[in-house]
């Protein structure tokens, strides 16, 4: 199989699969470059209400495929940062479904998602200290916001791998599931996500991520949406809400 990112959409959920099985789904230069362009139409597609990022087979992503990165070091890093930022800016809920190794650039991508669910036995590592690389400032800030300064320094200073127990304890992942149960839980949870108000989710995502100056925008979006009226009516009538924002 040629290294690639594949996309499928079902039940209003887009699934992006990192596929380079010969190298534990390491990201090639071409894969890094392709991710922003792959995400853009999904962001605009009203048939997509959430996105799952995962790896082919039994691993998530072992980082960058160094053998394909011929650019100078700063260019290599820029490719990964552009991909990471495009994923972080995706305007709908994103979830990383992690099995096996989630290392280096794989950890960058997982951290750029809104949520991370892992299978027991997954291993996480942020490894620039093993290569003498200065980790990008934006990636460092995102990791620190996720796990806190002490846990971020532990990961970055040591480059050591951590298991799902420590990842859950530090907030690096949100849920851990037994082998064979991850797909079922991801499907269940994304069904919940797509049933909720995208208006609420999109605004909350921007506010939680620290974007400022958008309060008036979201106030206007709420005024022009039927989601609040529908949510209240559904609650009073004891039925599931049928939210329409973004459709």
C-alpha cells in the first residue's frame, strides 16, 4: 500500500485514516502536505458533523517518516505544524481514536484533536529530545494546555513513552477502552456528537481553545439559528432535538 491518508463519510462522521503500515503509519512529507487540503472540504460539507482521526491496523502513528523528508529541518517541521494547525482549526468536533504507538508527529496530531480515546496498551511519546529537535512553540503550548506544565515537561524533557494509565491520569487521553471495544465506543460517542447542536459545539470549541473577539459573531449566529428554539421545544415535548445549524 502506498502511504496515504484516506477519508470516508458515514452517518455524518468523517473518518480520516493514517495509512503507512510498513512504517507503523509514519507520516510522509506528502501525507503532511495533503492533510490541510483534505480537511478543507470536510469542514465545509454540511453532511459532516464530526471527524475521527485514526491509524490503519493496530497502530495510530509512529511520527514522521524521516526517509521521505528531504527538506531542511525547519521545512520538515513546518509541514507538520501546518497539518497540526489545520486539524486544530477544524470547526467541528474532532476525536483521535488511538491504538498502539502514538509517537512524535502522531502525538502532535492527536493533541490537535478535541478529544482522544485510546485502546488499552497504546503508548504515547513526545520525542524531540531524542533527536535534538526544538519542538514547535505552538505544539508545546497546545500540549501544555492539554496536560499542564509539569506533565508536558516530563514528556518533552525525557522523550519517554507513557502508557494509557498515565495518559489518562494526566489528561493526555479522555477515555481508555479494552482491546476490541474502541471502535464501538467511538461509534457510540460520535452518534451522540452529531445529535447535538453544532452551533453550541463550534462556539464552545473556539472559546475553549482561547480564540478571542468572537463573542459578537456567535451571538449573531445564535440569533439567526433555530437551534435554541428547537432544543427547548424538544425538551418540553420529551423528544430528541433536530438541530439544523450548519446543515
